[in-house]
């Protein structure tokens, strides 16, 4: 989470260069504060409403303001179509269920 420039809007440091958006916008599914290794879920109202080259625009319902994202927090984004994400990267990390990176693989897509 890069910034919260206005009420109900957070800027995530991931954009069109990073994730696919051809079928639907990336879907927030997890969050973890700095130093926390076990992620938590996110409120159902969290939605990525737009992308530019390097940023996602995350919005949420006013009723969820107490659960709003915090600058510095990490947000997991799911993608609807992996092909148009895989072709953006030369390599990808292998991530375990506890979110530790244990390896890397070369992408040959």
C-alpha cells in the first residue's frame, strides 16, 4: 500500500505492467502489515477500480473504514487470467503457503 490520497481510496504499487486486467481487475484477497508473516483476509468491499501503468486504485465502502488499508501494508491481488500476467515477467518467485519465497522459476511463455 503506497498511499491514501483521499477518503475511500488507496494506491497500491502494482499496475498494468505487473498484473493482468483483460477479463477483470485484480481482486484483493489478503493483507499483511509490515513484519507480519501470516496474512489476513480483506473486507468484501475492497475493489480495484482502475489501473495505470504502475498503480492500482483500491476503493472500499465507507462502512468498512475501520478496516481500511494502511500505508506500508502488503496486499495480495488475485488475477483472473494468468497468461497475460506470465508474459510480463522473465521469472517468478515460488511462494510457499506461509508466503516465504523459496525459489524462482524462469518464465518461458
